[in-house]
């Protein structure tokens, strides 16, 4: 009877998934920046400035919800008492907690690898913006700068925040999101 460790059985699938992510992101960045080797026409970079209604946020807390066991990510508006509370998975919680605690894993986690890949490709994480909230789901944009252009990518807020913390990029939330989903210090989580 051949007994293998459960992690060893999953390793090929994890490696394949990670390879796919790297190929897709790397290919997309090459396509966006090099146009398949053809010279890009001279053009103004698209206006991708930060919305004037965006508010800077900081990670205030990670807490395990007692009843469900899920993890709550609490973002606080910088200098104010408004909060956004996002439910995230345990893996994302670890990915967010490590840079906050100043810990570096022995081997790179996915978000560490992504930060390294972006750096090697010359892309810079400019900011993360929590852009929308509906049906109890938060949406975010990860804004990258590549060759002087800003590129906005749809992202789960937890992944974008984990990446932003690794590269010290700011985190924002749109005012509309804070008004619809935000809590104040007077409101219970």
C-alpha cells in the first residue's frame, strides 16, 4: 500500500495552479506593455488618478468571528472612526497578518511571490481601492504602474491588501462604499 502525505498529493496541482497564475499575469503584463513586440504608438497614459472621493484606510484588526469561525478584516479610515468589516478566508488572514507582524515566512507565500514577480517585471503597486459593495461582497481595484502607465486590475480586497502590505502601498475606500457599508465606533460589529 502506497501511503503518501496529503500535501505531497496536492503538490503537483498547487504547482500547476501557481504556474498558470504566473504565466497569465506575466503574459498579460508583457502584452500590455510590449504589444507583442510591436512598437506602441505615442499616446497619453490613461487618466487613472485616485478618485477625489476615496479615503485612505489602514488595517485596524484581524479577528475570528465566534459563531462562524470566519476571519474579519477590519479597515479603519485613517484619522477617523469609520470602519469597513470584510469577511476573509483563513489563508488570506495569514497573508495579511504576516507583514503586519513583521514576519517573513521561510518560503514565499503566494502574495510574496506576486510581489517579487511584479518587481522583476518592473511593475509597481501604486494603490488598492475598495471600489464597491453590493450583495454583501466587497470589490477592489489593484492599481499597478508599468512603464509610466497605470493599469487597474479587478481584485478581491483581501488579496490586494495582502499585496499592498508587502510593498507598503496605500489602501483606499471610495466614499460611497464607506457610506453604504461603513460602521462607526458607536455601531457594534
